[in-house]
């Protein structure tokens, strides 16, 4: 495993990176329904979907979110000084259909101290997932605790 | 598909329901790594895990989140008046290991108007996922837009 | 897990319920071939299928049967007084193709005593799985042993 | 695809063959739950199972049935003169646990004419699936229509 | 498990057999990417593929190789006297797309002694996988050690 | 997708890199059996395995090979000047069991001209997959055609 020593001080507001892309398939929709147990008709009932605005099955929001997370991590070195605390504001502004190709742009949108944990700082990465037309299909704020080099 | 006609006015602060339970297996960890492409060593490298505080592989937070969502939906009727807007504050306070059994409690924690969309209200459901010891392993706030019966 | 206390006496001849629907995909055909190990060419060899009356791959009968069972159980409460004994007369009168949407209607078709087990009765549920055109693609008789409230 | 020309007349009462064996794993239980959508607690809730006679999760009967069918077909030549009509009397007399190894014995148990289809006969194969202790875990009667060589 | 007693002396140069066929699906491409972790854009990024000579995603070579191996083994008896040593010269001269149907022809292309192991001989099987147009999509030389009947 | 412009001249004999690690699970063995259709008893019949030298199921060699390839590609940039031609000498000197953790070391072991294609050179990468004890479980020679910068 490649590692990187990246402390709180090393993150810069606005620094950005983008991931490789992945085409979503019917298999991904079925696979997520199976694994999560979420069989809502918007995802797996094509006859129901014909009666809805989108006309065909859409990927589960949580699947977009999970796949976006995977794209962000592929090939990334492990930073032993950071730890995922959770996410803020997960939004799904547009649907993802089988055949769409998605990728993610990750930007540092916030750096702040945590009064309760002086040895750490809080980094928030904004993760914007877009489809092949450039439409945002998922926006999530990833909250990380990162050790400070100098406390 | 069973449906229910539940308008904004029909949600009550503090109303609660709980789901059935599901035991997480090694298969679930591997399956989520495969589907998401998140192969971080905390989930799939048992030798690395021996060097970490938890000693063994842990389920990906997003997998807990997706499975919790699936548990919440199993057997739930479709409400044509509600629409998922996203999530707030997704947190993973404790790890999930293979062999743990999780279930979810869903509580209405907020009802509010949206000045920009007078025909709808915003419902926030707090979803608390716990393991067999009663420890919280995931907390998420699910944000729903729900039509009002009387505008 | 939701439970229901339903004794033999509580079942009524002719009572019926229907399930939500699910669209069968190519993924389902491949997945069942993989899991069962049934790679007969009717399911997985498109060139062979072109020479057959149906012209394209069909879902395995047992997969229809398994998925139909899953549809029947989604959201159903657990009845501690009943136990599956098996099935009678499983039939596949029409094929299922990728793209078809199936659902199930369950009807109590028989209530009878079992001379050997006076504390129980035998309930037979007829499970009729239909596609989006209303054609029956699977008919199965589900045999349940159910405790009697008053023996 | 290997084929065999086997007509109704070529089946003999009592002829028998047995299959190779397959060990059932936790993966198989989870996979069947996922594919079928049958998440009943007997299969996927280890805490619930501790309160039941069997103490641990059991494989879904339909999964045993599907895997048994796959075992019966592995390496079998295609007989263009036969066609599955369905099954009679599917029974699950004993549970299957992760770690059990199952195999199938197939015996011709009935040969009969069908007054309505003089060009075909009905063959019934009894399929007995046993575990490593020799206990029967599934018994199914497979109903085949087979063309007659001489009508 | 059916077995066969086939010694080194029983293999004949040029002896050949062919397998049943299997249609490759989009599911197979996604499944192999997931299981292997190989998410190169040639397999899973449809937008990238539009810029390449083949225009659409292709199956991973290793997946063709694995599926070809599976086809070769289906229904084959176990020979306790042989053991896979490895492969020589695995080549992928043409791409495999979703929708292609592949099968394998296996031919004994070499029989030789191994000076270091006089009780065994080395058999090399040439495995030629072709698509529905007869184009070779994978060629592999399978190296087997086989016991001699008479040493 | 990150890319790198690496020509034939840029490869150096003996250059080496190593991958992150992955623990093989029972799920991986079952998954490969399912996807490839290779159900040989060494992989999926635990009772048979008890009679063999290794005593328990082993991962399919081709699965080790595929997973090793995936490990080699994770996080690697795409080199538009290189193309996989195939593999030489794939060997499986030691078995892989569920629970083993494998990683790969990739070394350039050969650089040669191809008289028939003067614009390209042939690079051979030796890929050595080892388990947590340092034993080699797969060795493969990966053959690449790489464009020359200066022809």
C-alpha cells in the first residue's frame, strides 16, 4: 500500500483533483438493489418507471454515492494521519441511468479547528459527481479529521 | 406495489418505527469493495488490519449506510407524495465487523416549511443503525420533500 | 422484524394478496446461471437460442420461482405459527425474457387437516406469477403447516 | 454443446445417476438472499437464529433446489427430445447450513403416457439431494415431456 | 464426481474436443472488473471507448481466459493422475464484446518427458477460444503434469 | 483517468514496483467458481478437499492471476503507448487459501526489439504474487508492446 504523510497543515483551501470515469450499467442497478435490499420500483420496475417523469429505471442515490467514493479512492495513497468522520449534505440533484458515465471532482472546501480536539483539524472535501453531459448527479461533503503536524 | 397517501401534515414529530435485522458477513464486505471499487486496506487487507486498533476488517461506512437504507424500505409502501432530497450529517461512530447484526430505528426529528416551495414541507427522519450490542454504527438524517394536503 | 399471530383458523379459503413487481434483466439470467451452475444453452448461448422457438435467452424456471418467492416475502411479517413444508405442482407455462416485469398473486386454495398432526393444519397457497402482459409464467402451490389456535 | 438423442422409450424405470458435490458457503446464503430478495431472519439474522431450534442461519430451500438442479445439469448433454414441464412435490426435510456439502441422486421413478399428447410420454425423475451425513435435504420430482421414437 | 483414469500414455498428439458455448454479457464485463479490481477504461468507461478503435467496452483478457477454462472443465471427469502446472503463451488476438458467444477447442499439442521427474510426463493442451464469427479471441497453452502408467 | 507518456526507451531493466495487498476470502473462491463455471472439487467440495494434501479448498489459479492483475492496475495511470500482447509462463507454485493475503511485485525482466514491428519494442514484466508468508503463489510474465519514441 502506498502511503502519504499529509497533515492538516498540508491541505490547501481549493486544492482539487479529479478521478477516472466509470460507466453505470444495468448490472450496477440490479447489484445495488440486491446488496442493499432496496427494491423500490424507481430502480427495478420498468413498467412503473414508464409512468414516471424519468421513464426508465434510475440508479439508487446511495449507489452513486458509494461508487463515487470508490472512484475517489482508486490509486490514492493511504494517509495515516486522516480519518473519515462522516459526510454532510449528500444531495442527488439529477438521476443516473444505465449508460451514463460518471466521474468525481474533489475540492477542499473547508479547513477548521475543532476546539474539542486541539491535535486535529477538520477538513471538508466537496465531492461533485458529474455525468457525461457535465450535470451534477451527486454532491457530498466528506468530513475528515486530520492530525496537525504542529500542535 | 402497496402505496400510502401520506402528506406533510400526516407526519408527526417523534413518530418512530424500527426495521428487521440483518447480519453482516464477510461476503458483504467483499461485495461492497467489489461494487464500489473501494479496496482500502481497512476493509480487505487482514494483515494490515492486525496493525490497527480494530484488529480485523471493518465494513465500509457507505455499505452500512446503503444496507440501512434497504432495511428501512423493506415492506414499506410507496408514498407518491414524498421525495428523497438527500441526507444530512451521515456519521459512523462505531465499526461494523463481519458477524454483527444491525437494524435501524427511524424517527421524525424535524418538520419545517420551505419558503421557496410553499406546496411542500421538509421532513427530516433520523435513522439510527445499531448493532447487536445496541451501539450506534451509523446515524443519518434523511431529508424528504413531502406535498402538503392543504396549501 | 414485524410478526403476526396467524393461526390455521385465521386463514380463509380464497383470501388473496398481490406483490410488488420486478423487472427481470440480463443480469438476473447470468446471476442465476452463475449461482446455480445451470449453463444450459437456453439461458446463456444466444447463438443456440436463435435456432429455438423463443429466439433469445430465457430466465431459468427456478430463478423465476426463487424471485417470485422473494416478492411474496418482501414486507411480510413473520408468522411464528407457520412453517413451509414444501411445494406442489411447480409449473412454468410461459418463458420469461430479460425486460419482462413479473409480480405474484397469492391465494389460499386449500385448508385441510393432517390426521397425523392434530395440532396443525395444512394451508396451500397458490402462487401465480404473471408478466406485464398478464401471462402466467410460473404457478406453484406452497404447502404450509400452521398451528391451530384451538386443538 | 454435447447432445444425446434420448427418446421416451430409452428411459428405464429405476435408472439412476449421481452428481458431483458442492459445499454450501455463507456466500451462497447471502447471494441467494440478495438475488431472490428473501431476507427472512432464518437466513440472514444470526441473532434471531440463536433463538430458533437450528441456532444458526440456514440456506433458503429454493437455493438448495436451484443448486441441486445446477448439479444435475453439469456436464449433461442436451437432449433435444425432452422438455421440462415443471416439478411435483418439492420437499425440504432437513436444513442446509454453511459448510455442508451436498450432492444429488437422480432416479427415474415414473414413466407414463399422456392421453392428450400421444407423441410424448411423461418421465418423472426423483431428485434426492443429500448432505455429507447422508441426510436428505431436498427431494423434488422433476416432470419431463419426452418425445416418443415410435408413435 | 465422475473420475477418469487417464495416464500420460493415454494422451494422443492431436486428440481434440470442443466445449459448449457461452454468450458474454455486459454483466460479465462488470463482474470481472469488480472481482479483479481492474477498472481500466477499455472495459468500463464507455465515453473513453468511443475514442478508441473498438468503440465500445471489451471484456478483460483474463476474463476470457477464466471463462474459457470454465468451459473446458464443465462436465469433464476428474483425472487424479493429472495436475495443472500452469500456462504458456496466453494471447488475446481479438477483442470480446458483450453479445459475443465464445467456445473452446482443446487439442493435445505436445507430449514430452521431464528429465527431472521420470514418473511424470508433460502434456500441453492448446486451447483456442473463438467467437461466433470463428475469430480466435484467446489462445493459451495449458501445461499438465501427468503420471505415467509404466515408469 | 490519469495518463503517463511512457515509451519503450523509458522502461529500464530491473525497474520494480509493488502493489497494495488483498486478503482472499471464501467469497472470492465461490465468486470465481460462479463466474468462470469452474466447479472442480479442489475449489468447492470441502469433503473432497479433506482427502487431498491441502485439506481445504484452494483458490482457482486463474482467480489468483486475475486478482493479481487487478492489484497491478489499481491506481496506475494509463499509458497510451503500451498494449498488452499476452502472457508467458503463468505458474502457480503454491496454493492460495481463504484468509491468505496476497500482493504483487512487478519487475521489468526483458526489453527487446521486434524485427517485424520496428516502431515498437517488447517489454516483459515479471509479476510475482506472494502470500503473507512470502511464498510465491503466482508468477506470470506479462508481454507488452510499447511504442518507441525514436524509431
